[in-house]
């Protein structure tokens, strides 16, 4: 029986190790973020991310073990995020996990990082989650709606055809001179703005009413900020005091589009619960708006589990292993994309 799982996460720009007991009790969840390093570039530089993961691995492993007050020989299973993500970053974490498994004899399983974002909401709840559920993954790299029949049984309902919602927040923030990551910066500025000041519209995907498209909304915001037919390098034409209204208008339209489609999808598929995961789930306007309109209970990850983290990898890895005991140390592969 698997009791104690070591989780490893390195899919993008966070390096994380965690120890999770019995699938939900988090003994430690250590995260090293690279946001400050990538901020001057306005986004993640893959090669820099990979190098930073290499430097962080051993110190974070030791810190996670110390905080959990356990040793490696007490660990029953190693779970590593093996996709989707940046190929270099994934390889760093996966090869470290493989070496650790091989030398200690501890079984290793790969975990779908996106599936783990949904499982983070399960780990964070002390209430029973009734299935089928609608899963909404809202992050910097992913925007997807998934029918969750049970943990491990998924059907993709809709996804973005261009930018992910978190990526769109980052790009609009960059347009108006806000720091990276853009989501928290947009949310702070929008709090004092007028969401009705500027006329913006969410994108529509022909014959796919639940799918997302944020590129048109992003371009619309660009033209308001920098003038019609301008590009991202053009100077701002709006005044400093107008930025808060643009941030509020953009956030209102983007989040309402997400909320509308979550509500419609949940009703259409007879969902009894809604699971939300990913960094954008931290947005308080999203939490308030969806909780007000949802046709069934909404489950959110705790704040520490919204960003990329190893606790969700360990939790899901343990559940997966209980259903299908195996050791993937010799067969595990990285996947930059993993379809549901």
C-alpha cells in the first residue's frame, strides 16, 4: 500500500518537491519560482528555465525531506510530472526522478500536469465531490473544459484555439507596462477601474460554441492602448489614469467568457460538481463570479496549490498507482503535449 509519495514538478518555470501522505495530507510542498528571472523578458525563456531547474533540484529535495521530517527510505513512491510542458524543463525533472528511482529502488510513475491541476481542487476539499464533474483548467499555458467521470476518466469538451487565458493576461499586462506575470498585476489594477469604460468582445469559434479564442480580445486591447492598427512596440496613446479602466474592461470580458462557458458546459453535460485548477483560479473576480452563477458546487484549489507545485503531482500519482501499481523507471517518457 502506498502511504508516502514524493512529488517532483518542473514543467515550466517552477521547481517543486513535495511529500504527501495518504493522498491528501501535505507534509511539505517546496516551490522555487523563476518569475523574477524571466520578468525582464516578459515571459519564460526555456533554456534559462532548464538551467535553473538543474541548480534547484538537490537543495529543494533536501528541504522538502527536512520540512516533512522524513527520509528517502520512508518514501513508497516517486511521482514526476512528465508533461505537458517545456521539453527541456520536463527532461530535467524526469531524468532526476528516474535516477532517484533507479538508485533507491522506489517505484516511479509519470503524472499528467494538467490532470494534476484539477486534482489540486480535490485535494483542497474536505467535502465529497460528486461525479460527473466539469473540470476547468485555467492557466498560463492551458485553457480547457473537461468532463470528469471519475479521477482518471476524462473527456475533452472544449479548449482554446489560440492563446491560453493566463497568456492573454500576461500579454495585455505587457502592453500597458505592467510586470510579468501579468495576471496578478491586471487584477490589482482592475480593482480600481471601470469595467464598462471600454467596449471589448470575447472571441467566438465557428461551430464550436464552448471553445475559447482570446487573440481577438488581446488585439482589441492593443488597439485601445496603442492606437488602431498599431503593434506591441508602438507607444501608448491612452493616459496613465486610463490603464485601470482598460485592465478592468479586459478582465471583465475575459472572465465572463470563461464563466459563461463553464456554466453552459456544466449544465449541458449534467455535471454535479465543478473543479477549477491552474494559476488563473487565484483570481478573486473569477471565484466570486463563478460561485454566484454555477449550477452546482464549485471546488477550488487552496492558494498554495494554484500555481505549479509538486503536492498535486504526488497526490494524483498516489491515486494513479493505487489503481494500477507499476514502475515506469525504464519506460517513462516526456510529452510536450498530452491530449485528454
